[in-house]
C-alpha cells in the first residue's frame, strides 16, 4: 500500500514512469524537481511547528502495469527487509519473526 501511494504521488507531481525492458537503458524522466533549498533548511524553526500538506491523490488510479510495478517494488522491499532481519536475528543467536516469510504468503494487512 505505501508503495502504491508513493507511485500515485509521483504521478501527481507529473513524473513519467516507464518500465525498462531487459537490455535497454533505464527510461525514467522527471519533469519537475522539488527540492528544499539550503536556506529553507537553515531557517526552519521547530518551535513554529510542522504543518504537513500532502497532495490530494485519492482520485488517482494506477494502471495495471503500475500496480504490478508497485507489487514488485513492495516484494523487493520485503525481501531486503527480510535479509536484514535474518542477519540481525543470527547476530543475536537466532530467533524468528512472524513476518519473515515469503512476500506472497503475507495477508493484505501484513503487506500494508
């Protein structure tokens, strides 16, 4: 779910996402860049509070291709996390974790 929401946000920011075919160069293009200037970072005062203003993405729908890409990214993230978790557990003498299972066996709630 977080990856799908991230992809929706990227589309709302007018990014272009294309899946590169094997053997081709990556075809990613970013139309707009949004960066926080060093001046803004230096002048940020936490005492004024943080006022998050996310963009509205509830009306955006992902194509099947982008949904499949989101699932592949989520599975890869889970596998990366799983490898780190196994190494962490081994360094502590062993053990297990309830989410240390193949991605396709996770429930929708566990994937979220």
